[in-house]
């Protein structure tokens, strides 16, 4: 394969991985430990 194709696939896989990790952290089981700063300071 050409160098540009390998680099494109690598960057694409990295972006998909980061996106998946972000969605898992935001909505999966680890989200139970996240705090909402707006709910902490209700008026």
C-alpha cells in the first residue's frame, strides 16, 4: 500500500477510537462518577 493510505487509515482508526472512548466515558458506567457543576450550584 502507499504511504498516504496507511497514514489515512491510521489517523481514521485513531479518531474512531477516541470518539468511542469519549462516548463510553460520557454515557457508559464511568459517567456515574462525573459531576455536573451546574447542579452543584443551584440557586
